[in-house]
């Protein structure tokens, strides 16, 4: 007879392609993009560590080599094991693929989380709830205004999950505002039962299957900080919230109105604020205004440019007097002086944009 032990292991799902964040994710998988000074995944790993996880399996697929090169658990005080799928196996397939790398007993709780969610979830509270209720799976749920882009998870008055509706398309399926917030506790034996060696969606197959078989699936609603960093605007928001201290993470190098990493250079007359982070060796020119943005390592923002809610890739250059608002500039792109790039604009890595002689009279406050 097995008894459940403490939660010491986690599986972090980081194999997705990050399509909505292209072109940033062409060279770098989404969880490895720098957010508030460190790869995003480090914020999640250190939060799990602080909740008692001593060993974490990274379920990788897309650009797995980048994780192998840059993530070292000994720096972070946790053992990290990198599991790589030959072909992407989906969220459930990736969890099953991680099984041989786990050391937990069959009844032990294993923490599982999506690699693109920034949250303040009380991990210990989630695990306690799982143990107290004897659940097979416990899901972290969060209320959102428009749940349609997520997994909808209605519960009964005891917190028992009654259905799992992934990205529903019919209005009658919009039965709750509580969504799957992308963090679960699984009894390890539930992982064993996921089919092996094929694509499985935990959201579309495993959860509905567990409910149909009468398994005890619990939901814990937590309305604290939660953000999915899937789009450029939410990516900059997450980075900004970490720098400003609105989102919790033990891995932010320092908090304040902005974060400047080693070797960043900011001209005396430049204004950098709103939770902006300025990467290693990046240069902000005289009179430039950079607000709520992420400037990657080695990027250059020239004199008089206005950059707001934007992401500027590694070694990219933004010419003098450019106006960027909600733009994404790929690695190494060169934007000639005086260009105006507004919300939704994405510039491919290495592209060159000629300077323009038209000067925009934008509000520079
Ligand atoms: N290893 C591996 N292999 N990881 C994968 C694979 C795969 O084949 N496919 C996706 N992932 C990882 C992604 O990297 C991401 O961290 C996580 O699994 C979830 O995939 P997304 O593609 O980001 O899904 P989503 O955002 O559309 O929806 C998911 O998250 C929502 C919350 O943010 C679902 O879990 C929803 O139910 C949930 O509400
Ligand atoms: Mg996602």
C-alpha cells in the first residue's frame, strides 16, 4: 500500500512554438525569452523551488537545445532534468513523456505547469487542497472577463470539477468565467494512465476522460495575479509587472521604475520608466523616452526616439526620432531614423527599414 508523500517534483511544459510571439520566437523558444532580466522560465522554476520542489522535468520539444545550453539547475538551487520529445506530443503527451524521469511514488503529488503563465498562485495551498480532498487531479482556476480563449472549468459547490471545455466555440458552452490557469497537481498514477507515444491533449482528452470515468478532479479558484504571456502585449505587460513588483517572482534582479542589466547604458537626458527593462549592453540615446517596454541585450535606441509598450530584439537598432508603440522588432533589425511603427507591427529579424524624412509630431509625454 502506497501513501502519498510530499510534493517534491514538477513537470514544466515548455515545448510549444510560441507562434503568436513571432518573430521573437524564431530564434528563442518563448519560455527562454528574457523577462525582467532572466529567461521567463526561471521565474516559474524559482517559484516552484520556493514551494518545495527539488526536482523539475522540463518537457521540451521546439528548440530544446536552447534550454540545454542556458538552463542550469545548480545556479538555481534545484535539480533540472530536460526531457525532449522527438515530435511534439501535445500537453498530455508531454506529461506522459516526462514519467520515466520522475522519481515520485504512485500516490505522490506531482506539480505540472504551463510554461507561459505568470502567476502568484499559492502552490502550497493547491497541494494541501489536493491532499486534503484526496483528489486525483487538482486544478488552479482563475476568473477572467472573457474566457473563450482558454479552458473553461465549471465546479460544483464543493469545488469538484464538473466539466472541462477547451476553447469553446458555442455560446451555450460559456458556462463559467473560471478558466484553467495552467497549473495542476496530479496524483502520479494518473500520469501513468495517459497513453504513451502519441499526441495527447491534456485539456481535450485527459481531463474530459477523467471526468467521464468518475475520477475526483478538484478546482481551486485563486483570483490573485495571473497572466498568459502568449501575445506581444501580454509579454511586455508581464515583464513590466515583474519589474514594478506587481507580479511575484524571486528571480527579478531588482525592482523599481525600470531595470537596467549589467553593461546597459542610458543617456543622462533619456527617460526610462514604466517597468521597462534594458538588456545587457543595450544603449538608450539622449532624449529618448522608453516606457513599459522590453529592450533585449545589445539593442540600441537612438536619440529622441519614443518607445512605448514595445519589444526590441537582441542587437536591433531603433533610429533617432522613431516612434514605436506596441511594436515588436525582431533580433538584429535596423529601423532607420524617423519611422513610426504602431500597435501590431512586427519587424522580421535582420530586416532594414530606410530612414524617413517625415517627422511625426507625436505627444511625447
Ligand atoms: N513539451 C511540450 N510538447 N509542450 C507543449 C506542447 C508539446 O507538444 N504543446 C504545448 N506545450 C506547452 C506550451 O509550451 C505551453 O507552455 C503549454 O504547453 C500550454 O500550451 P499553449 O499552446 O500555451 O496553450 P494555450 O495557452 O492555448 O492554452 C492552455 O493554457 C491556458 C492558460 O494559459 C490550456 O491549458 C488552457 O486550458 C488554459 O486555459
Ligand atoms: Mg499559452
